[in-house]
C-alpha cells in the first residue's frame, strides 16, 4: 500500500515537472511540401518536436513563445539524399594521416554546415558517420537528421577499394585490415558470404540503408567508369540482408549494364546514373525504384574536383567528361518517364563545400520547375527515406511536409522560393529561421 502511494506521488511529481515547449509562428505564407502553391496568412503551432496545427488565426496558448513571420514564406526543412559528411579531406589524408578523432570533429562541423544551409535531413551514402549521427540525435552537436549507410560495400578493385598501388590485398597481407576498412570507410569484399558479412556489419552499427558500389567511379583509380561491379548473386545477397532488416540497397552506378543488373537484383535506388539509357529508365519505372542524379557537377570549377587546383588532370577529366555530358539526357529521360527522382547533391570535400548542394537547386531548373525541385528536396525525398521501413529512426512524425503530426522541421525565407529558386540558394541573405525537431537554430525574424 505504502509503495503504491509512493509510486503515485512520484508519478504526479514527474507529470508536474514535465513542461511542454509551445511555439506559435504567426503571419506566414506556407508551402506544405506537396501542394502546388502557397497558402497565405497562416499560423503554425508547434508542441515540443511536432507540428500540432496549421490554420488561420490560432489563438495563443498559455506560455507559448510567439514568432511573427512577417508575411514571409514557411516551407518544410530541406533534405539531401546523397551526402558524405565524413569526407571532408582527401581520401588518403583521412585514411592515413588524420587522427580519427579529428575526422569525427570535422564530420560534426560538416553536419552543422548542412543544417545552417537549411538541410534538416540528410541521407549519408558512405563513410564513418554513426557516432556523429548519435551525437546529433542526442543534441550534443547541431546537425541534420542523418540516415547513415556506414561503410561502402565494394568489390576488390571497385569504387570503394581505396588501397594505393602498393597496398596488398587483405588475402596477401596475412589478413591484416587496411586503414579504410578499420576506420569504417569501406568493406572490400568478394563473394556472397563476404558481402553478407559486410552488409550485416553495417546493419549492426545502425545503417538505415546499405550503399553498394555497382560500377565504376570518378574518384577511384582502379575501376574504369564502364566497369560492372559485383555479380548478380553478390548484389542479391546485399538486397537479401537489407530486406531481412526491412530496408533497401542504394547503389553507386553510372552505366546501364550495372544499373539493370542492380535493379533486377532488387536494388531500390540508383545514385548518379548519368549514363543510363532509355531501357534502364523504363525499368526504374517498372520497378518503382529511385534515381538520384546530380546536375550541379556541370557547373563546378576544377577546384571542386581537385581542391586547390584550377585544372583537372587529364586522366581524371577523361572519367568526368562523359558523366557531365550524360547529365542532360538522364534528366530528360527521368522527366519523360516521370520516375521517382530524389534530390541528392553528393557535395563533399573541404569544409564549406557543403554549399555546392545549393547549386543543385539552381542547375535542376534546366529540366524542372522550382516547385518540382522543392518537392524532390522535401516530400519526395521523405518517401525515399521511408524505404528504410521499420529501421527508419525518425518515425514519430512525417518528414518533408508541413502538417499536423509532422516533425517540426521548417524554414522561413524572405521571398517566395516557388517563384524564384534563387531564394533557397542564398540562405545567408534569405533564410530567416531554421527549426529542426522543434528547436530553433537560426532566428533572424
Ligand atoms: Zn557519393
């Protein structure tokens, strides 16, 4: 009896000491992430980390913090479906020279930079990021929500095999691990059992999807762009491991042959895909899969590819050129067949390079309207992130929309990005409020 009374008393005390944070944003024009236009002069009520109500004339609740939006535009927080938060240094520096702790701190800084550009969610497509994801979720450091993939899964001599010419294979080095494997950058594996082990190792650490290298890449020395990587059986093994955890596989791929093999193995997301043909795009449609291509590469200076340099070495340029030339074709095909297209920039490099992600908005206007691009970067990306199923870490509310019950991830801009996408491209000038999970990270209202 005594214990029951004590328990009750404790319950009352704990309820009483729980205080809700209530924020009322008044006088804003709202784009909800899916509609074709703004709704004018609305209020948005936020309770803790969720949106409670969106309506005209919401009366001020007791104790609410009130923000006057001044007739500016409120939209859902942006998302980027292809980032590498930990890739802030050259590969060899990160693997061989930098202490892992230094890498981690730079990774946290990159996460903060993305948030301050207006990205409240990112899908990290490879690299050691689990610790930073946890720290962001715990509120230790500012950053976007992170869907981590963990280490790249690559075959020997694939796009994730970062060994230098003189580093022997693990088979020839007495089983000694390479730095990139040990530090969580990549698993270089061959054959079904090794692919399964790598996939499950990533899932064990909290990967929300798997990143598999299914074809040649630009930033790797030992795989031509046209190379097809992993056999159908190996790809199917990765898909099986992912599906058993209720999630999916995203692959790095440029060309059709590897893309078709991956789609037929059950892969749900093709990242890049600049050189795929019409048949492949039709197959993406048929499988209801996703494509995440990059447009802004066509407008980057040489220093984006080779930091500190104003020319691109010939061998590297040979790899980049066809990819850039394919950009127009793949976006036209994607639009023609109305396939699922995610917004993913793959903007990585030195700290500050995150801002290149914003040029993805302006360069996509060659094929899409500002409305279509903003949908891709909000509600459409959220549909892609939902493929993580039961291991999606953010299931308390919806992402990428402004509606009752959604996460309070939102931005307020001076100007209307639906009319002029440049508004989003210049956050230092136009972005007046950043809220993620109900918490304000920037307020210039
Ligand atoms: Zn990438």
